[in-house]
C-alpha cells in the first residue's frame, strides 16, 4: 500500500526554502541542489533536485522533481517525473506520468512511460515508448516511437518518424503540413485542428477570432492590469523588489527551481490537506495565498528582467523607480506580444513565472540591505 505523501510534500517545500547547496534526507526522500548535481545512490522515496546540471543515474522509488539548466534522467523512476530545464534528456523507465517543460526535451529510444506524457518546449523528440496519451506543445515535435493512446500536438512543425506507431488518434495544429514517414502508422486517424484546442475545424476558426470572442482585448486589458501591479510593487516596495531582482540575477537556476517546486508542491499539498477535517481551513488559506501570489510572481519576474536590462545598458538609472516601472512595462508588453505565438510565448511566460516565484522565495533567505550612513 503506498505511503502517505503529505509529509513528503511538506518536507520538500521546507527543505527547498532553506536554499542551501548540498544534500538532505528526510526519511526516504532526498533533497539535493548545487551547481552540478549527480545522484548515484538509490532513492527509497521521492527525489527533489535542482542545479545547473542534474544527472540522475540511480533508481528512484517515488516521484522525481528536477529543475535546472541541463537535466539527464537515466535511472528508473517508480512514480511520476516533473522536470523543467534548458535541456531535458530521459533515458530510463517511468512508472507513471511525465510532465516536463524546457528548451529541448528528448525521450531516448530506451525510455518508457507507463502513463501519460505532457511536454512543452522548443524542440521535443519522443523516441521512447509511451503507453498512455501524449500532449505536446513546441516549436518542433518529432514522434518516432510507439504511443498507446491519443496524441494532441500543437507546434510549428509536427513530424512522424519511421518508428512512430500511434495506437490512438493524432490531432495536431501546425503552421506547416504534417511530415510523415512512409513507415509511420497512426491507427486512429489524423485530424488537423484549426486554432483552438480540441475543436473541430469547422467550429474553431470563428471562435478564435478576437471579433467573435473579444479575447484579444481581454488579453491586453490583463496586460494593462499587470503593468499597474508592477507599478504598485515598485512604488510601494522599491527595496524589496530590488532585493527580489538581485536574487533572480544572482541565482537564476535556483529561482526557476524553487518556483517549480512551489508550483508543483503547493496544489498537491492543498488537495491532500482537504482530505483531513483539521487541514481544511489551512488548505483554503494556502490556496488563497497561492492564487494571489501567482500574478505578483509573474510581475516580479518581469521586473527582474527589466532591472537586468537597466543594469546592463543604463546602470545609472537602475535605482530610479520611474525607469524601473518603464522597463517592467516594456517587458510585459513584449511578453504579451510574444504570447500570440503558438509555443514561444507560453514557454517564456512559464519560465518568467517560475523565476519570479523563486525570486520571491529567495527573499526569505536574503537579509535586508543595511541603511545608508
């Protein structure tokens, strides 16, 4: 019978908030971080790892949550894998599901996933075995292995290699025609989707136009609200926002990793807490805080990018609130424009959210600056 996950998740979050390099063990769970992380010893529980490079060769009995610049998972994972990084390479078997986001994600030929796969990134290569369904969004999606369920893909380019064997249906949206090798097989048929997930070609096109739904105006109103929030954040807490930006610049890998841990652990911990009568009030409070922090984290990430640009090109203006507000506004407008692209906007927005969350969390471990003499 599986052991309860509540203590594991709480311990994960507590250990992540310590943001200290090295390795910690809580029961069978392992928490490890640093510039270069290698896991050679078997993990009896869950693994939480973050670093510039993360190489996991040992077997993990529970879940694996990994984040960093370059990630490699070669050992077997008994439960699910949650990964976020610039490059993610999976070469071992996964007992349940895989959820990953990154610049380049590869499922090697020897990899296998018993459950479902959800991927988002620049380049996605699925050469291993997936027994469940696949959801993929990226600049280029290559499927060159067996898939037991359906595939839904949105990408600039979708390609089926000679080893592709899709037992279900392939539904895709792309700016280019499907590239399908003559040996590739799709048992459930192929459907080209117009803009809009899961919609039929006849019904999706009108619903996707701004004139029909007003979604274009809604997006820009949302962006305007984020700019106002950024101005308030910078105007009311200039020193705190500066510390958050500094933490983000000094430890970008840790910021993204901690943000990923927060994003994954808190919702699961909330659900588990609801199962107990005593934990319901705490769960509702945690959920409210969680939802309230997300827009601020996105804004904090944009402020961090704007501050970085000012420090790089106009260092003398980097401490002026009005210039910081202007830089944050430009960053948010640029992200809103990039968000109209099929995959790039989503990837950049996701990375910015994770970095902003991590930057806010790193404030807890950073003492306030000494007052000026």
